[in-house]
């Protein structure tokens, strides 16, 4: 990713990076649901903020990771999705201006997630009241720093159904 200085405006590379991404956050609005064809999907909301804490659009690479919590407290990475937010078209298409976050639909979930969605739907109908199921979602946003170095921003969220 390269930034051009606008000499006639007096902007430099450093001044353009003032509003660079500083943090990434997974919204608690992130959830599992079924699509129109009945397939499970994870709808993740990923917010990128500048150093003042304002939500921004940002160029970079977004990797979404799905982890299965184990009984011993460890996490096993089950799935990975790579989203190229360096593409202007993809970036704009995924940005939800109301939520001020990227709305990413992740499909091809591991088989163990489908029963979680079934049990959550049953609880909503009142036909089952078992405990909550959990999974962990991680967002890793990679962008470019002042010296051209890669900067990794990360957030994890426990999704309970």
C-alpha cells in the first residue's frame, strides 16, 4: 500500500498517516444464523478505529479466525477466512455505514457449529433450555505503518449461542 503526498496541499506521508488504523474491535453484534438456504453462517462486525478512537474505513488485509474452545481451556483453530480490504470495491461493499464497521459473512463453518445454531433456535422457540454453546472469533487486521512495516491489530470475541 502506498500513500502519495499532495504537495500543493502541503500533505506529507506522515500527515496522511495521522488517521491510520490504531485498533480493531469485534462488535458483540457478531452472531451465528442461517442463510436463506438453511446453511449456517457467522456474521461478524469488525470496527477499525484511529488513534482518537473514531471509527474509520481502512486499507489492509483482514483475517477472520474461528476457534473451538476445549474442555481444558485451550483453543483449537478450526477455520480461517482472508478478506482483502485493500481492494476499494471490497472495502466499500463490506462497510456498514450504520454500524460504522465491516460486516463480514463467513460461510463454510465446521460441522460442530451447526448443532449450536440448532440449539439456539430451539431455545428461541422454547423447546430446549440447555446451557450456552461457545466459540471464539478472532479478527486480525494487517496494515502498513509509518516506516512501511506491517502492523497487526487483533481482537477476540466469545460468541455464545
